[in-house]
């Protein structure tokens, strides 16, 4: 199978060479690297030009005439990919040299799989002494809990995405079927949208192996504020504020299901999910507090109105 890399850049001079070197050093070489630059004003383009001159058969650089933004730029890069497999790639991370080999083997052996997601290690000077953290550790994500049909789409939709785009590869036939992206809201960006669509048809493969490193630094689009300040703690009981967040998410879930044409049962199941979380919250309270809280939540805070 052939493989394409969809790589987006914007003022990435600090790390882009390291990322490209990690891709070019794969044990199983990629077929092409499609790079879409979104109007960089630093030294990114000269660096890319140097690589393109050195690897003209592999690297293709496209410079946007106007700034498209993160999601639209990725949409453009993905649309230009011709390989059987499309691997999403940010400008500031690193791949392990067995990444394309492992992912290609999965796609070859499992014809019904449309998306492969793997674990990643966090790294960067912003992490201080947290060098051994994996992304799934941060998210408290255990893949063994999500092997059953429809469980992974519920996790992604109900609680948020746990697979960054740089840890994800997509079968190109599936990708092109779903381009252009629907972009139903600002939260469901390109990788999240494709994951939900694949998970809804039970065609996501969760690969336990760590196949790359996710850099944490102040200039990145997503991740710095969350991961640089992370401290491992035991899971605490739900707070009232967290219960409200869960209930308020129902409108997000309902709109995502409608906008992406997902299984309509997911909206109904989310209501049940809310009720279970609400019950868990109440059961942690003493009996007098539970009685009073139940009345206040229903008649004063009108929490169940969020599920209409």
C-alpha cells in the first residue's frame, strides 16, 4: 500500500526540520509528503524548499495565497494526498521510525478498518520532569474498555476526543468519501470529525503501541495549557459543576449526531448517560444532602431542561 503524509505548516521554523527528518527516516518509506503552508512569515518556507529540492519525488510544497486557518488548511492537504493511506501530521512533533510500518500492516490485514489511532509520548521542555507521560495517561483512557461495538464512538462523542490528529491515519477511500468536511462546529475539527464518522461504523483501530512523540510548547495550537500543567491525581467524585457540564453537552451531542448523520441512538443514549452520572453524583452525598440537592437541581437549577 502507498502512503501519503498530510502536513500543515505555519511559522514552524523551530521544529519542522526535526519532524521531516523523522518522517524521511521511516523503516517503511512514505510515498509522498504533501505540505500546505498557510502563509508563514518566518523561515519555514526556505526550510521546506530545501527539503523539496533534496527529495523532489517525495515532497510537494503548496503555499496558500491566503490564510485558510488550521482546519481548512488540513482539509486542503488531505484532499491533495494520493496514497492508499493518509497520515495526518503536525509541524512540531516526531515520529518513531516504525510508525508507517505498523500502520500499513494494520490496514493491509484489516480491510474494514478506515482509521488507525496510536498512543503517543509527550515531550518538550514545558513538561519539566514528566518525560514518561503518554497521551492516554493524561486522558485516563484505557483502550481495553472500548473494544465493544459503539463504545468508542460514545467515548469520543460524550467525553471528547482522545486521539490527536498526529496520532491518526485514514484510509484514503474513506477520507475522500467524507471531503469536503462538514465542520458542524468549532470543536469538531478535521481529525475529530473523521474519527466520529469512522467510529460510528466501527471501523477505528486503536493501536496500543507508542509510535510518535507529541511536543508540548507555548506556541502550539492545542495542548500546551492542558498538558504542561498536568499533575496526576486520583479520580475524584463528580462535582455539581461537572454534572452541569455533562448535561449541557447534550446540545453538542445532538447537533453532532444530526450534522454528521451519526446513529440517532447516540443522542438517546446520551440522555441515559446523563442520568447515570447524575445518580452517581447523588449517591456520593449523605442522605439529607441528597434529598435537598435533588429538589434544588430539578426545581431551582432546572438541570433536566438541558436534555430537551
